[in-house]
C-alpha cells in the first residue's frame, strides 16, 4: 500500500464517520421528540423514521469497522514488509 492509497482510505473513513455523526444527531433528536410527545398522532411515523436511521447507522458502523480493519491490515503488512 502506498501513501496515496492510505490517504484515500483515511479520507473515506473520515467521510463515513461524519455521516455516522450526522445520523446519530438526527436519531438523538427523534428520541427527544418521542420522549417529549409520547403517544402523539405522529409518534408512529417518528418511531418508524428512528428505526430507519438506526438501520442506516448500523450499516455505517459495519462499513467503518471494515475500513478500519482493512487499514490496520494494510499498515501491518507495510510495517512487516
């Protein structure tokens, strides 16, 4: 792995981590809304959206973990070589 590949990998990882922070903030706001207005007419829609965000966030976590593992693997290969 050359430095350019590592920089690209780091840039993609930073992008995914920023997306995860954005989703986490949106999800936290939905949690607050659910807590403030339990049983409201729009509550079901809010809870559905929260579940969607949770799934998206879980997928992002999986992709982030894969990239971190790949980066660590490539770095260990480079240091061993």
